[in-house]
């Protein structure tokens, strides 16, 4: 079975981590411009943290912010936010990151959200660059592995609460295995990317792990809800037919009653005619006997 984040062994963890470079290369989109994700990812994990630390006070430039967000988008879901990043003034990026990097991790996180185009997931990339390697980035793959036990279909809201839940769980895993938090995220990324490539559903083995199911595909909970809905629909249909049948019965009874009522005058008339004929015959018979 695929190793879960809560029970993965050191040997399994180390082996998966060796596959990270290939997972990043596999994530490269055709004709990636201006830089492929492998180049950007190497930069964000090696050069950028060193550059930030060399400054006094530590901060990021607008060009670095743009490049880091480009890396995030190419590494995960491609969203149209680079134009928003471009809307930040250079001095605002410098002052905001300076203030953010001077505070504790949660204050830093909240401060970075003031930048245009920066949400919780993107803020995690900035924090990770400043506090490398002790802060994991908020990637879909690692989040689903750590928080949802490798349920690659789990929905993500991308809010601050989800990130801090993820962050705290990553810290526990890192402490148990005596590794960096950044490494925990990378192993989750490997598992998620391999799952996508293999096109599997639920996790089955370390060499063929679960893949994200296409949007709209039914989950177990979805099937359960659908089943309940279908049951209600069937019950409603049954009730409707029952009412309809009841209405038909009433109409049939009314029709029968109406038919019987319509026939009553004819029956009465026939009975009257027969009674009159009987009286005439009796009268004639009596007369005949008396002559």
C-alpha cells in the first residue's frame, strides 16, 4: 500500500524523495515560457533563500515575487494571477515583504496577503523562501497526502485555516522522521504527481499511486448523496402515482355512479310499463271468466 503521511517509514520517505527531480520535470508544460518549472523550482529552493537572507533587512523584490509566483503556477494549477502581481509597485513589494519577514510566522503570513494577487497558497511560497527549509509550500499534492491521507479527490478551499492545519501536521511528520518540513512537502508532491501520471484512483502502491479524479467524477460521499436523492425521487414518484391512482379511482367511482344514476330512469320506466301490462291482462282475464 502507498505509505501514508502518518505512518510512512524513514526508508520509504528517503526513497520517495529521490524521485522529486523527475516529478518536477514531469510537471513541465510543453513550451513553458520564459523558464521551465525545473529551473524555477531549483532557484526558489537554493538561490532565492540565500539572496533574501543576505539582505539587511530581509526582503524580496518585485521581480523575485513575479518569478516565484511563476514557479508556483507552473508547479501546480495555472491561474491568471501574474497580471495581478505586476500591479504591485516595486516599493510596496519591498516594504511589505520587509515587514512580513520581521514578524513571527503567522503575522508574516497575514502581512503578505496585502500584496495584490497573493492568497494563502502563494503566501506560503514567500514564507518558504524566507524560512527555508522549515516552511512547506501549500501544494495540492502535499496537502491531500498530509491532511486527507492521499485522497487525491479531496476538495481544497485554499484558505488560511487549511494551510495552518497542513503546516502543523507537516511539523509533526518532520519531527517524527527527523527531516525538514520542506522535504515532507516534496514527498507529497512526488506521490501526487505520480498518481496523476499513472491515472489511478485511490492509492494502491508506491509505484502506482492514486490519481486525482476528473472534476465531476462521483466520490463515495457523492454516490451516497446521489443514492439518497434518487431514493427521494423514487418516493416522490411513488407518492405522485399513488395520488394519481387515487384520483383515477375516484373518477371511476364517480363515472360508475353517474352511469347508474343515468340508467335509473330507464329502469323505472320499464318497470312501470311492465306493471301496466300486467294490470291490463288481469282485467281481461277477469272479464273473460265472468261472461
